[in-house]
C-alpha cells in the first residue's frame, strides 16, 4: 500500500520550465485545454535547406496535389508551410518534374525548410481550417536526403522551320530569339518530323549572306529535308526550387474553443432522441481580463505583457485577468481552477454582450485556385492549349517529267518503265476489238461452256455432301469425347479411392505392428 501511495504521489508531481526569448503572445493567448509538447532540436535541425522526400498522396484525399501549391508539412518537431516541387526519378537518376502527383504511386518531392534527419516521417496538410468536412491529410512521406540544392529538370521543346536548303545542309529559323541564344546550343541534336536527325553547326549572323532573322542557325542532317519539314529540339531546363518557408505559429494568436456536437438523431432506434430543433444562439459574455479594484486582490498586479520575473509572483492568466499572481505553489492549482469556474458561471449569469472580434490567427499562403475562387476569377484559357481535331490536307507531289530526247539518250535501266495509269472507264485493246468466230469455233466454244457448267454443278453438289458428312462426323466425335471423358473421370476416382485405402491400410498395419512388438517385449 505504501508503494502504491508513493507511485500516485510521483505521478502528481509537476515540473516548472523556465524559457528565454519566448514571445509574449504565447502567454497571452495560451489555452489551458490544449496541451503543449516540449521537445528539443539537434544542432543540424536549426539550419535551412532543401529536403528530398519520397512522397505519396493519401488515398482518402479528395483531390490530387498540384505542383507549386503550398502545403503545411509536419516533420519531427517542426510545422511549416512550403512550396513543394514534385518529380519522378528516371533510370539515369534524373529528376523529371511532374505537374501533379501520380495516382497510387510514390514520387520525389523537393521542399525548402528546416532540415530533418533522414528516415523522418512527413505528414502534409493543405488546409488547417476547422470548418473542413472531408479528409484533412493530403499526403505522407519520408525524408531521403538533405542538400543545399537538388537538380530538377523539365522538358523544353523548341520548334523551327527551314528557309534555305542545300543538299544535307539547311538553314533553320524561328527557333531562337537571338544569335547568342543560338550559339549556346551549338552541337545539340535536332530532328525533323520525318525522323531525319541532324546537328546544329553554327549560329548565322542576321541579314548576312544567307539571310534569315536573328536567331537562325546552320544545321546538317542525315538526308536532304524538305521546306515543309518541321525541325524541333528536345532539351531539359532546370527548375528553381522556391525558397519559401513559413512556420506555423497558431499558438501565438487567439484560439477558439471547439464546439461540442449534439447527439446524433437516430430514428431507427426504438428509444431514439428527439430530432434537434433550431434554437436561438446565446451570446456569452467573455471572462473579464481586467483586474478589479477590490482590496481582496492585493496579491494581484495587472499587466498586459510579461515585464520580467518577480520574486514570489507568477505571470499567468487567472480569475482576475492577465498579470502577476502570488506564487502559492502546486497546492494552489486546484483552487485557481475553482476560481476560474466560478468566474465563468458569474459571467454566464450576467447580461449578454456582443464580444469584440478576436484577432486573426495564423494565415498561410493560399493556392492559386483559392485566390481565384475568393476573387471570382475564372481560370484562363489558352486557345493554343485546347484539344481540337487536326485536319491536314493531303500532300500532292508533281510528277517527274523527263523530256523524250533525254529518255532516248538514257540507257535502258534508267528509262522510265512505269506505265501511265489508265483513265477510269477506258477499255483495253482486247476489249475494244471485235472478234468474229467461225461456225466450227463457235460450236467448240459452246461445248466448252456446257462442259464447264456441268463440272461446276457437280463440284457444288460434292461440296455440299462433304459438308454434311463433316457435320455428322463432328457430332459423332463429340459424343465419343463426352463418353471417354466420363469414363476416364470414373476410372480416376476409382484409382484415387483404391490408393487412399491402400495408404490407410498401410498406416494401420504399421500401428498394429508397433503394438504387437511392444506386447512381445
């Protein structure tokens, strides 16, 4: 019994922590109903840098997460708002930027903020409002690496058109804006729509010998390209990670107490609660935070802010308001709570007054969608980005015409041997000419036609007879297969039954032999 009492007394012990450089708002807006977790940070965790995370959108989150939309991250002892950059790692360790988080798959996220050790858990929340009705957690992840910067790239596709072609060399314009910009891409690989590869050789001076606008260049290709070809350059551009860090300081602002929910109405139960009725909202007067002038409060000194430590006094929010109270030790905690309860009861009995609006709490950065929704602005529509049907007219090439004099001079293998396509409806020479048969030839042709008709008739009857025989044979084969499958099934059952009985007799025989040997012994 004595050990139990000592244990209970140890659990009731309290500690007093003294902190320096603590903002006065933490004491002014302190809510005794919400606990404070006290922890410590390592030396490396106080620095700011870029964290590489393995991140995944939560399966219950209502929407996918968009790139560069601010999120509130909870990592270790830190809660801060930052702008993430989503990417996916290719087979060559390249981080390719994503516009949205992938479905049911992890991605790599680069976030700027206070560094946390690797393998630290991460929870991301997009909205900290108390009025949200759906799932709150937007995603989860784990810290992989720490560094000052991570190289995240995105695709860049530049398009140009040739304005002069000389065999395998072509002059391309419309891809770059200046000669300096084109000179930076010397040696880069380009490709046409017809899959002809090429290389950028040198930037061309605008208005020079070969003409062209500023930003044109000379390129060589594997084969001769056409003036109608489109030349494009595929490159990668580094994406800058936003250096945005906003710590969550909601404890340094006024807080509202969570409202209690009424019991749920359940009409299917026999002893169900009555349906909730709409009642007028009662406005409760706030607890006065100003010290009274009665002589009983001589042990209280009102103060709107912490002005330094005083011997024998404690700075706190008590029944008489915010200020310095006489330090009575741990035994005065219970009496202070009773005084607060009595003060609240007296305030509720007093006439209702409209409270002053509280100061706004912590406000984070809004997403682009939230700002458009608040201002009533619709999302911009780029006509070039809309999906539409592509209608391309068929390309018609001019026929190759070789003069007759040149054709006569060419060798036979080089002469054109492709016949000209005949016009529709025109008849050949065999069809045009009239054939007059002799009486004997007419009789022979008539006899051949009759013989062919007789042969075709016999062949048709033979095919029909073979088809009927094939159907009868298929039916007979199906009956035999069904009978054979049933017989084999029964034989297998009988064989399995005999094998099982044999194994059982073998086991029983072994047990019987063991018993017999034990009796003989």
